[in-house]
């Protein structure tokens, strides 16, 4: 297949490209580098299976030649209000990437009679009142809250995707991605893993928000990409959760990182929530992914952290 990936210079888009090219596909990448990094795709430049266009997906997308699948990953993704690349500080771009960008990407799929896959998110469940979260749970999101620029853009993107499927017959997929980590994450984007791993490798205290009792479930990037590629090749049109179901508190996560990096500095608590409506519990119900895709994550947290550490050390200039 010749596959268009928007947001190709990001953390997930670049890993997805590597996997699809290794599987024998051609990748056409789009990115405007608002949160991504040219270094993430530098190794693909010159590869005859890869081509790249610098473009903002909120504007009309033109790609020469036939496209067989469109995978729409372009969007700011970090929820940290202290980070310039977080969506709190890119509110209009985030809404435009989710709304106008999804519309344009769906338009490319329709014009090419191509498959379409939307990168949605666990954030569409908001601060969930149902636990763990199955795809049938409709969520708990405040449309005028400060997080809404991301949550509601993704919810709109899902609705638009289903409208193109139901009305235009486009062959669509929706993946709801839960917290994922690995090499090529932006060390400065303020998410828990980059903050904690950077702090641990520098021998600093890890900054835990609140009492660290909020929970997440962290998936290694190779597992996630495997699940997404399986979904692309499936016939499933309704949303599928992809994430690691092993839930832990953020304090436990911080302690695991200190253990694996042998950091003796411990943690420091920052009082209060990082931002309003920070989800207090999050764990994917992956029954659908197991049944429909035959998918289950394979990489343990310790193993995933060990695979991620060399990238962080290189970026930090640590031997
Ligand atoms: P990222 O910031 O590393 O990658 C996003 C990429 O999209 C960046 O390269 C950025 O420059 C690009 N982009 C943003 N707006 C654009 C626009 N208007 N035009 C062109 N390019 C644009 O983030 P990521 O973690 O790789 O996330 C990728 C996708 O996966 C996002 O849609 C995000 O919502 C979704 N997602 C990620 C996670 C996660 O844990 N990483 C969880 C849930 C959902
Ligand atoms: N968090 C933290 N310290 C940090 C960064 C994040 O305690 O330095 C917490 C944050 O408040 C949230 C959780 O870790 O409860 C996960 O945050 P992340 O940014 O990774 O993603 P989210 O799951 O909120 O989208």
C-alpha cells in the first residue's frame, strides 16, 4: 500500500512509518513540526519508500499519486500546561488539527477510495466515571473546560469519521490510544514519562503532582504500533482501545522509574492537580482488541523503560 501519515515527524507517526516501511509499504508523510521534530524522520530521508511534505493539515491537503490508506495522527498531544508544546498552549491549532485536519484527511481518503484510520485517544473518556473504560463508555468531558480543546476535538473527529463511514461509505477505523511511551518522545513536552525519566537520569527528584494516587496504564510504543497496524488490516469500523491494561498509580510509576534507573533522589510532591479535571483513574478495557485483533501487549514496563533509556541518555548527553 501507499500510506499517507499525518503527524509523521511526531513520536508515534515516526514509529508507525518505520513499521509500515519494514512491512513493505510506501509512506507519504505530512507534518508542520508544531510539536514534532525533523530528527524523528531524518533516518527515513533518502529511503525510496518514504516521501515527505511540510504541510499544515488544517489547510487543504493535496498529495500527488494514488493513496491506499490515510492515517491521521497530526495533533498536539501533551496535556502539560507548563509545556509550550502542550495543547493548553496551542488551543486553536489543536482544535483545527482535530476538526479541519480530520475533515481534510477524510477528504483525501474519500477521493482515493482509500482506508482511513483516526488516531483518537483515551482522553475522549475525560475523567472517567466507569472503570476500566470499555469503548461503549461515552465519557465524562466538560466542553468548556481547559482540556476540552483536545478532548472535544478528538470527539468531533470520531463523529466526523463515523459520518464519512456511514454517509460516504469510507472504509474507516478509529483507534483510542492510551498512554504510550518509548524512544523519540519529546523530552520537553511535560508528559509523565519524559519528565520522570529525564529527572531520574539526571539524579533529580521526580515531580509527582498531587499525592500521585491518580492512575494510568503505560504501553510500550512497539506494542501500540503492532495493535494499530492490526486494526488497519482489520474490518472493524467502531472504536478500538489500544493500551496496556496494567494500571498503576503515578507514584508507583515514578518509583519504578527510580528503581530501573537506580536514582536515589526519590520524589517530590507538587500540591494539587496539574490541571483541572486531570483524570483520576485510567485503564483500558482491551477485550475488543483481544477478540477482534488477537492483540495483547508483550513488553513489560521494566523492559520498555530499558529500551527507552538509551534515547534519553543520548538526548541528555549522558554516556
Ligand atoms: P507528537 O506531538 O509527537 O506528534 C504529533 C505530530 O503531529 C507532530 O509531529 C506535530 O508536529 C504534528 N502536527 C500537529 N499539528 C499539525 C498540523 N496542523 N499539521 C501537520 N502536522 C501537525 O504526539 P504523539 O504522541 O506522537 O501523538 C500522535 C497522535 O496520537 C496524536 O493525534 C495524539 O492525539 C494521539 N495520541 C497519542 C498518545 C500518546 O500516548 N502518545 C495517546 C493518545 C493519543
Ligand atoms: N504527572 C506528574 N508529574 C509530571 C508529569 C505528569 O505527576 O512531571 C502526572 C499528571 O498529573 C497525570 C499523569 O502524571 O496525572 C499522567 O500525565 P501525562 O502527561 O503523562 O498524560 P495524561 O495521562 O494526563 O494524558
